[in-house]
């Protein structure tokens, strides 16, 4: 048994729709956009800004997690001391 046995036969409506879509699309619709030579500087700038944002966001997240862990540890220790009568 081949995979083609489970496929529905193509309909004429599908073929007509595909032909209309291909006729409507411009010839270069699948071509990658050309990059002018001057755009490499802006690409580097955007990459550096993204890297800076990534670094600041992750450092901030680690700082918040550390502060929350430290604060919850202090509260847990204070609760244990209160329970033991210290």
C-alpha cells in the first residue's frame, strides 16, 4: 500500500484555485530580498541591541530570583525560630 492510496484525488476546483494563485503572484515572490551593502551596519547595531537586551533581561531575572530566594529563606528561618521559642 502506498501513501497515495489515502489521498483524495485532486479536484478541478483546487487546480483552478492553485492556478489563479500562481497567476496572481508576482514572479519574484519567493526570491529573498536583496540587501543593499549599507545595511550591514544597521544589522550589526540591531544584533548588538538585541544582545544587550538579552543580557540585561537575564541578569535582572537572576537578580530577582536570588532576592526572592533570599527573602523566603529569611522568612522561613524566622518562622522556624518563632516555632522553637527563640
